C-alpha cells in the first residue's frame, strides 16, 4: 500500500513538473519570436507565472507526502501571482510613456490617450491659453 501511494505521488508531481516546463518553454519561445514589447509582455507574465505555479504546486504536493506543510512554496506562489501583473502593468505604462509603437497595430489608441500624470498638465496648458 505504501508503494502505491509513493507511485501516485511521483506521477502527480511529475505531471505538474511537465506542465510547468511546458509553460516556461512556451514563454521562452514567446520572448524570442514575438515582434514587439506589447506582445512580448504576455510571454513572461502569463506563462512564467503558470510555469512557476505548477513547479511550486509540485513542490507543495511533494512536501505534503514528506509530512511537512509547504508554507514557503505557498508564499512564493502568492508573491509571484501578485507581482507579475503589477510588473507587467508598469512595463506597459513605461512603454506607452516612451511612445513605443506596436508593430501589430493593436495599440494605436494608447498613443493618443494621456497618461494619468499628463491629464493635469493638459488642463493647466488649457487654462494658460485662455
């Protein structure tokens, strides 16, 4: 009975490791193949978060079968799921601020809209013209 549980644990952990490796491979290919920053931004944020989450889930399952709670792995997972979207948003805002263009043409409206810190300046410039 102990041998069957060990085998089941190894299959489950291996499954999550393979899924994580797949997502990280797709993210790496996306970083190389996608043409511009706006499209490349999805590769590290989405796929690496899922890949890292799968690896850490495998580590938590392995830790549970070893008799300890994977508290460190849980904290790392929560931290990565919180920081990846925030960093992607900051990178996108910086790219818009630098007026980088998308080669796909999917982000043309971003060049015309003011950023949050530019709204105050436009109102002030309008008041100066009056």
